[in-house]
C-alpha cells in the first residue's frame, strides 16, 4: 500500500486546470509596460552586530572562487543580458567594508593580520522539498539557506477547526531547519484552486469566506510564528485555474486585505508575499502586474518562472531568459522586494517537446540554464530571493526538474549552482595599514573576522555585511582581555571535565558493587588529563556513556499515533504491525543521549528498500536504511537535548502500479534506551 503522505507534500501542480493555450512553441514576447529606473527599497534597520559564534567554514581557505564556465552558446539577447548582469552583480550585491583595529584606548593597530570570510548570504537561495536530513545536508553544502513549506488549506485544515499542526511540523522538518539557521516561508495560506480547497469552504458566501480565511490564517500564523516570518497570504490570485469561487477583482483584494490583517496581528514581524503565476499574464483573468498595481499592504512580490519547462500534462509558455530579466525590471517599478519563488526546467527531453538555445533538455542544458537564470535575477537590485522548485526528481513538479535525481543523488545542476553560489562569497587576508585599517568590497551576508596580532594572539568576531552600503566596523583588540577570556574558557572546560570524571568515579563504584570488572575502565580514566582538553573531554564523555546505567522501555506500535489519522484510515498488516503512513509519533519526555532499537521490515520498490529517520523536536538522527523484507532490529543513537516528543518518519514512499511495486515500511516494536548518570 502506498503512503498517504504524498497528497500532503505534492499539492503543487497548477490544479490540473492549465489551459491548452499554454502549448506554445515559439518564443513570442509581448511588449512590457515602460519601466522607470527602480529606486532602492526603504532603509532597513541596522543589522551589523558582533557575536561570539564559531566560524562555519575552515580557516585559511581563501582561494578565489571561480564562476563555472558556459559551454553551450547563448542567444545574442541572452548573452547581452548575461554580460550586463555580471557587471550589475558587482554594483548591487556588494557593499564597501572598512575594518579598523584599535586598542582599548582608541589607538590604531598597524601590522595586524585580518582574515575575513563569508559564511552565509543575506540573499535568500531557496528550495522546496519535504524534509529529509540527507537531502538538506546536501542543500546546505550548496549554500541553500531558505526553505518553502506548502501550507495549502486542504493540508492544513481539511475539516473545520481540525488543524494538522503535527503533520506540518514533521513533514517539513520545521524545528530542525529553524535550529540549523534556515529562513522559512509558509506557502499558499490561501489558494482558490480546486485541488487544494476543502469541500466545506465551497458552501460559504463571500463574507463567510473572508472571515473564515482570517481565522484560518490567524491560527496557522499564531502557531508557527516562532519559526516562520514570511507568509504567502494568497497563491496565484486571478489566475484562470485559481478562482473557483468566481470572486471579482475587488472581492479577491478584500479577502487578501483581511488575510494580511490576520498575519500582522498574529506575527508583527511577519512579511507578506503575493505569489504570482506566469507574470507575463498568460491565462489570467487579470494579469499580475495590473492586479498588483492596485493592491496595498503587502511586502513582497513573488514571481513564478516555469517558462520553457513542462510536465507530462502541460507545456509552459516559451519566453527567453533576457525577456524574463526585463519582466523583473517591470515589476521593480512597483518598488517592492521581489522573490523568484518557483523556478525549474527539465533535465530530460519528453516526447519531442522543445528545449532551449536550440537544444533538447539535458542535464548540461538544465545546469547552464539555471546558472544564467540565477545570474540574471541575482543582478537585479529588487530581487532578494530565488527558489528552485524542487529538490528531487522524485517529487518535482517540472519533469525531471530537481537538483537531485530520483534517488537523491546530485545532478550536474546541483554542482553548478553550488559553484556559482560559492563564487558569490567573499574571502581574503590583509594586514592593517598605519591607520589600523583594511578595506574591501564584499557580497552581503554573514562574515567571520579573525584578527591576529604580531605576537600570535587571535580574536574572532562575526559581523553582518550589507550590500549597497558602506559598512564600517571597529574592533577593539585588548590583548589582556583576550587572554583572560581564553583562560576563562579553559577553566570552564576543566570544570566540565572534572564533573564528568566525578560521575565516572561514582559509576565505577556502583559497578564494583554489582560485581562488574572495572579495572580496564579505571586504567582508561587515569589516562585522561587536562593537558589536551578537547581530546580529554571527548574521551571522558565516551567513557561516561560506556559506564552509564541504562533504562530500557518497550513501546509497541499501538502506543504511537499516526499524524494522518484524522484524514486517512490507518493501514494494518502482519499481526498488528503498523504500516506507517509517513509519520508515527508519541509524547514522551527525553533528555540527553538515547538509543532506539526498532523492529522493522520493508517492501522493496523502485530497486531499493525504504528508509526512515527519527526526530525529537529539533534533534534528528541519521537516515536508517531497511535491508530486508523480514523483521530485523535497527538501532539509532542520537542526542536529543530536552524533548517532549519522538517521531519515526518514513522518507521515501514509492508506488508503481504498472510494475506492481510498492515501497512500504512496517514498524512493530520500539525500545527506548536512556542513559542514567549517578
């Protein structure tokens, strides 16, 4: 039986209502409204700050990043736009930086080494995909820092006042992604589309719909505003397939205004985005640019750029990348921040459908198209985010449109974008001049600054560099304070080490009373000193876990809950074992390190067995691979911090009725082992 999780995750097709008129073959580009030179958005509050965070990348890695070369000839129009974009990136995506190193008395310190390297972008490079820790590890390596969650109405409130908060939390991995520093966005809080609108909403009058929408949005935003601050109040307004209520333009705007009020009330920090399909106006009752001209109260314009791609069901309009860049200029005249919210093209041809630059779609063409598109949009000063939709071919809306293949292995586009985004990060090393200063021009984002005196004393700080601004940073280098801080941190580690050693000694006494041979452990304890603190702490922690008293508790399948039970029937199999419909969870207080022993089996599908992982709030285990259709024990060890809930998540459903293949996961028993220290 296939997992019922899929409808919750892949409700992103254009409602199956895309008109046959989209089957264009030639690139025909309508004239755009005249665009004035866009002004900069209003000043944001000052964000330059100091912190004591550790660097996220290796020190000393300061080689100049290289922009990937283009191997496929561009059209003359695209080539001209691309070359212009390379120049505009230098102007719009960087800021001037002056760093001054001073004594505590304000005197300049010449001859100091200053290393600076960027650890993250202020620009948002986004992805859409349901949560999988292995996938997001790859995405983070590629400098992805922004994640979109699909919060359409059918998935969030399928029945009146029945909100699927647990499902949303686990499907999207909201807590772990937030704890890892990703910026998060809720997509499609309202979407007047057939496939995403519950039946009970269709019986409402306009005013009933507006008030119900207010309540619906307020509840969701209130629940998740700790993690999310970008809210898509409506998806694809006035598109032909997304107005099943037949509201007029004024009625849709009234509903949007009420929804914005709900967001503002529930999340005062929240920013509101209006997401628009086919921004050139194809298949719209009212074209997006015209609609937005008369709309107020929102913060961000979202533009979907599925142009030149296709699914198995439809082919998107044909538009050149240079035209799309000029379309961004047109929307920039509205003087709002712009996000490219949905961008994807295929990596494989389909039934002779056209490609781009005179070639059929392939991995090479997909990768270069993405590189040119990202370069064009990154160069636009109003654009602050680009999102690829989505991560994997296994769930992508566009045919083979993922950064990864169906088994989540990186495709060429993944490596191309990783190199491209890395090339848009600044790093370097300089010595301070007679004024104690260095200067450079860098991309906007977070930076690690490492200052080293001629005597070898080092100070590390983190700063935020803003693009299109002059960033002035003063760092006070007080050698005495630095040495005192180093000594304080050393003493804190010694204190931690002594505390662990005390626990170990108490456990050794306990195990001696239980008749356990402890001589080897005492000998190992005697090798732990405070000479090399990091190594000693690691050895001590390992020995402590080895000697810890364990408490084991058994949990059968029927003590867990299924997050989808309010929507779908549970499925049962094999003498009471639970066939997971995506997610099993239970309320249970946990602390520190735990080990789970899970009795499971799997059905093979698509050439492999299922996988799963364990989540305890923001803590996530490694992915576990089932290896047999027979019952086997699988073990997971993880540090949970302090958690009140545990979930087992089935990550990779597969179903092919034609081949009779159905990848399933069965869970029968779970043992939770907790480690107790005296």
